[in-house]
């Protein structure tokens, strides 16, 4: 399978290790990725907040670029990009007026037909394939993992259409397939406040703090995420959250692709584990994981 | 030569304000075959009917067209009037110039034209009407009740009270239904079992009653007054004639499964009696959960039974019954737990549904009437009740109100406070619907005397952390988000149609709505009848309702049954299909098409050739006159009495003639 | 207590407001039956001046000024929790989007002005670079919002780990992207 890779803005800067680990994991899973040349930002929340058409046309621009490539669809790694790209397809497919407006804005018609897949979806497909277990070369047993899905990966279900919006399981199944231990916790679909990350920092601190606190209370060793915005709030901001809320957290947050990469035997350096604010290496070693 | 009388009704101003009735009467007088045409203010009134009766005699009329309201309203009135003057009632037709004309149009000229066209069409039809005789069929004086809950029990009791025998078919091993699971009932707080069990006993002990438990309806054929029913008796594996009900088998059975009666709060054995007051009070073996049936080993019950009543080899049996009327009382189920992921329904032990809470309240329940947190067995101090869980929720596919939850939730909160004096009860609601007798007072009592706190808002999410259940709701009156840390949460889950109701409806050829509730013939005026004559509805199979309404409807259904079975013969309208024997080519396409199973195959000897062939015949007792057989009959052997092809084409031709005139 | 009655002579109810919001959002705001489930589950509800169900109510009543000057429309994080659980299947985020757009275009003051300032900075950043230039965005936003030191808490950590790109992204075809964004602006003004 070959995909047109849409990394999204964060993977070019604050989430470089997500990009690196995604490329490594994809290679191990036999997925061929070719980055969409000159893709542009999906517009994220600010675009649809300011103009509905802008929120659809920006992702449609990149989808049109992807359409010219000979692939099985677009692969995204960010939950917000995923949501916006899928929302664009959904709107163009279901709303004739919007389709026309998008064509007028872009100066070119887009039919809404390029499939958009999140790396997690493809990983979920892969773990069900025969031979997956043979790829696992590093034992993760004993590692307790809280899977954090956040908002836009599973909501609204009529747009994303994969996994249960209230109690999703795809990351948990992945954790189990890698031999680690998924923990059942309460905050897996609560919002981290990403849309307010710059403008309402106190709200983000509270929301993200509660998520991390619940992971800690459930005695998870690490939290895994499938979105760079979630990661930025939960990891990069964690020291600041501790100070703001007067609590002690120290919860390492990994991208699920990093966990996948660990199981496939890549080194901590290759997976960019050193780029995290909360160093995950001590707890991984404590659980007997050989890195 | 036809001499038709046309009678145009004003219906006060209902018709006359939109239709120029005088002009219609005048124009109709010139229609071919019309001998008399008049208008009058109220045709259905006594003077109006007298006008018709006199005209029939004086003008020697051969047919009537009454242009007035819908035939659903007054067709019987005018047909009776005709009969009183010696005219065959099937020579009378109504032209609907009210519902189909004056009520739905504003332009007077156009409405008048339409009324005239309608009258013209009916005149052409009546010119071709023939006298018809009513169909008389014999009646089987026995009733079938499907479902042994309170609705079925009440209907059964009312029917036997008139001396008519009744057969009750119940799917589970005992009659009693959901009412036998309840603790105390609103608004009087009387004990549910205490008021139900005397009825169960009375019904089961009557010599007029036959009860088939652990049984389901296999097939229904026949028609009103003469149904033939095949009942599948699932293999009980226990011979109830030999069994003494000693219970030793139940005691010794090693296989445990969650009890349906206790809503999963306790286990039962694979050989079991669902509850202590069950009728019959003899066990059945639940084969899929029995070790002997799964593995071929065990056999403890057979070894131990002193009456030698266990027989592993018995199979399902089919019994046939003939009945004249059927009451459907199949009750309800609660919604699928998977619908409410956000409430942890089915996942969090301390989140229960209303029926589970009833079992906890019940002195004969799994906790002996003690309220507990299922996770720990401790007494809950803070209980949150959530209403409208599923009900009034389009996103879950249930737009309707379940009708009983407001009341039973008030009752639950009240009973909780009676048992746990220092407890706190919170109810999340959207609207409190307490329209029944004594209901509003009951809800007030929960608030005023028992200090139940009502919070006006829907709950968004329920989760559990370290044994505490967090309920995230809102109170829209104060504009606050509300988070309550509860020991126990009780969900007022929506009432859903009983599993299998749709399939049963298909067997009975009765309607059901998109949610699986069975459809009454008219929501206001025929609430217990179905569109299939002789089949009646009682209780929650028709729509969610409480015990008082269920019992009322059951008694109403019984009275309909008794009305039907009170005469020796049934009189039916003769508007049925019939087959011209010599034209039928024996393709039996009509048989495949008929939704009522009214087509029979009969041997017929051609009087001209002397040859005998198998041809189709319409059983007039079953035929509903729907006409579905007519277009599929290639040689045009089938026709409908009262609505023949000739009659309908003449109406259409009359209409097209009028259009030609207009152009 | 603040009165929000439609009958209150100090309030002006706009009869077209509901229709406009419904048309632009594609959502039937009138079918909201005020169950409060959106408010119950809103993660930001604690910080809002109006709860989401109250916003919906004010739109139903046509109380335009009240709703377009509230903080809630800006504090909504677009997390879709409400829409996922709404029993009437209203996409509340789409309604919020329309309210935010109206509030900004009609010049209503925002009690949470940092949010619209950030949104503008974000869109301008896109117009310039096609992709997000995080360092540039943070700088411009802090300057405009007056929060010079805001996010400095995060920035050192990011820089230390060499996470944030100091150079802006380079995308070919920016002329076309700018033209598209201009088209959209023009289409909106029509």
C-alpha cells in the first residue's frame, strides 16, 4: 500500500519525533509513504472558526494535490488534520452548494473522493494481519499504558467514522498487541484544550492537568497519543501544569508510533524519545524494557 | 333504466362555505341516470335521512349518491336509511366533498367544480352497483392471549369471566411478566406481587384457562372468528405431569447462569423456576446452559429426581388451537445497553437500570430488599437517578417518551429515602410528566416530604474512579454544571418493543411502527383493535404505558373479544374478491400476492367440458377486499365486489369526460 | 439578576437572527429542547459566562447582542463532545462557528479577546507562509494580545529540545494559495 503523506504543520517543527517515528513504523509495516509536495496547512480550528468555506477549501487544496499522486489515499498523523481533511471530504460529498463554492475558490473542482486515513487506522489494520507478531523484537510486557484519544480522532463520529466515540479501543488493542498492558481510565476522550493552546492557557492547564492526573491515578507508566497537539499540551506543558495546579505529575507521554517503533526494535535516539519534556526512558527501563 | 338520487349535504358551513352546493345539485340533476337531485343543510340529521327515505319511495330510486363527508363517518347511516326504505344498502355510495374537497381547498369555483366531478364519478359507479348480501361466518368461541404479563392476565380474566375459554401463550417459563419483578407501584405504593399474584392464581386455576408457558406462536392461519394457531411448546425437559415441584433438582444443579428475573443481579441454575411465586411452579431446563446438553455429562437432576420427571430426549412439540379472537400482549424490553457508552451502562457495576433497582428494592429479590452498591455490597448513601436514558433521544433512534420513567423514578427516589434515612437522592430530568390520577401529588410528595432533589438537565457522562461514580450533569434552571459523586446511579432506560414483536406481527398480519410497537387501527377511536379483524392489542406491545393504562387496555381488548364472540355468526361486508371459475388459468399468482392468505385451491368441474381442474377460490371470510390479487391476475378472472374494474373505469371515464367538457 | 426576557423592554429581539444562524450553520437551532446535555459535558463550561444550552436558547429567542458579546463563543474549544451526545443531533460547533464569525464581523467586543486575536494571527500566518510558522505565530500573537511573556513557559523547553523551527516554512505555489484565500474573502463579502 502506498499513501500520500500529509504530515501537517506540527510534524515539521514541534512534533518532529512524531514524523520520524511514523516514517520508521510505516516502513516496518510495509507502508510506502510519499509526502504530498507543497501541501498547505489544514487550517485547523482557527480556519473553521473564522469562515466555513476557508475551513473546507484549505484541506481541499492539499487533497487535490494528493489526487494527482498515484496512491491508495492520504495518510495523516494529526487528529486535527484528520478531522479537517475528513470534514472537507464529507462537506463536498454531501453539500452540493459547498462543492461549488470550493470549486470557485480553488479555481478547480474537487470531488471529495480521496480517502483519508489516520496512521492509527492503518496500524489497527496491520495488527490484525498475519505475521505482525514476528515484527516485534522488543518486549514491552509489564508496561502500563494509558491510551489517550482526545477529541477529533473519534468525534464527531459521522465525520471520523472509526472507533467508538465514548470508549474507543484501537490504541488499547495496539498496546495489547505489542505485549504491553492497556489500562482502563476515564479521560481517554476528554478534551486537552488544543484549540485554546495559545489564547486561554489557564483552561488548557486545567484540562490537560486533569487528564494527566487521571493517568497517574490509574498508575499508568506512560500515556500514548495520536496527535501532536495533544502531545504538546500533555508533555511540553507538563512542568508548567504541575506548577500551576501545584501537583506532581511526571507522566511521560509518547506518540503511539514511538511505542510501535520500540516494539519493532528501534533505538531511543531513532525514535526521538529524548525530545520529550518528560523523559520516558527511566520508567521504560524500570519496567525491564531494554533500551 | 337507472333512477339515481343525488343528495348534496352542506354540513352546515363545512361544505357550503367553500362549495356552491346549490349549483352542484342543479348540475347533477342533468347527469345521465339521475332522477332526483337536492341539497340540504345536514343530510345525516333525522330530517335529512327522512328526505332520503321519502325520495327512495316517491321517486322509485334505484341507487343513491350522498355527497357529504368521508364514508368512514356516515356511510353506515345512509346505508341504513336506504335499507329502511327497502333498498339494498350496497346501492348507496358517498362522494366525499368535505375531507377531500371543501376542507382542503380555498377557491370556491374550483372546489365547486371538484365537488361536481366527484359526484359525477360516483353517479357513474352507482349506475353499475349491484345488490350485495352480507357474508355470514361461524365463530369459534375461544380466545387466544399471547403474552402472560399483567396485560395478558387481565385480558384472560375478563374473557373467562364471561364464560369464554381462553388459551394463554407465554414465552418464559412462568406467567407474571415484568410486573412480577416490581417492588412497590406508583402512586399508591402497594406491593406489586401482592396485587398481581391473586390474578395469576385466579387465571391459572380456572377450568376455562389453558396456559402454555415456555411456548411461542409458530403460525397463525384463518380469519376473524376462525383462527387456527400453531403453538411451539419448547422442550421443558421436565415432565410437568410427573414433577411434584419439590425443587431438589434445582438445589443440586451445578450450572449457574445470570438470572433474567433478577436482571443479572443474582444467578439461577440451568434447571430453574424463575421466581418463587411462578406459575407453573415447576422447573424447566435451559438447554444452552445445561452441562448435560453441552457436554453429555452430568445428569444430576435426572439421577436425583424422585418423580422421574426428567427426560433429556423430549423435543419441542407443536399444538394446534382454534380460536375466534386473539389478544396480543407481548409487553416490552429495555433498550440495548450498548446505546449508552457515555453512561457506562453495562460496564460500571454501580450503574444499574430501573428494573435492577426494583429487584434490589424487592423483599424477595437478590438482596432481600436491602439496597446495595453492587460493587461492594455497602449501603449507598448518595444515589443519582437519571431520566430519559434513551427516551426522547433522536440520536439513539428513540424519539418517543417512555411514559413511565418520571413516575417510577420519583418512586425509586422515595423508596430509597425510606430505606436509607440519611441518604441523598438526586434526579436529573428534562420535564416531569405526571399526568395520571394522583401522579402530580406523588411527585410533589417526593420533593416536599422525602426531600428528593430534582436537577433540570440531562447527564452527559458517567464514569467510575476508585469505587465512586462521577455523574456529570447540568441544572439548566440555575445555569450550572453539576458533578455528583454517587454511590449508585439508576438509569431510567427507555422502554423498547419486545424482542420478536415484529416477527409475531408478521405472523398475525398486523402492523407495527418503526420502533416495533404494534399499530392500533385508529389512535383515538379504535385504540385496541388492529387492522386485522379479530386481533386486538393490550399493554406495552402497542406503546409504552403504565400498569393502570395497561390494565384498562387489557379490559378494553377483552370487551372487544367478548363483543365479537357473543354472536354465533359474524357478519362481514361483502366487498370481497371473487374468481370466475371458467376464466381462472390456475397460475395461482393471486395466492402468492394475497397478504391475508384468503386464496384457496379447490377442485372445479367445468360444466361445459366436464373436466376437473384445480383453480383459485377466494375465502370470503378471510378476504379483506384490498384488491392486491386483481392486477396480478393475467386472465382477469378475479374481480372485487363493490369495486369492480368496470365500476372503477366508469368513474375514471366520467372524470375524463368532464375534463374534455372543460377544455 | 440579569434579565434575558424577550418581553424585557431593554432587550431587542431580532426575529431574523435565528433564521440567519440556522441558514449559515446548516443547523436547526429551533429544535433544541434545552435538555442541557451539551452544558453537562462541556469541558470548558466551568469558565464560560453562558453555558452552551443558554447560547442556543438566546439564539432561539433572537437575543443577538447578548449572544454575540458573550465569552462562551470564544471559549468553546470545538472539541465536539456536545455534538456527539446531542439527542437532537445539532452540530453545536457549527453554530458556535457562525456566532464567532458574526461577532467578529459585526464588531462585538469579546470578553475573551485573546481568542479572536489568535485566530486572526493564525490566519495571517497561513496567508504568508501556507503552513504554520510556529515561532512567528507565537511572536505576533503575543505582541497583538499584549501577553509578551505568554507561552514563554513553553518556549524555552521547545527551543532546548530544538523542537521549534526558527526558520519559516517554504511552500511552492504560495501565489495560488494567497489567491484562493483572497477569493474566499471576496465570496464572503458578496
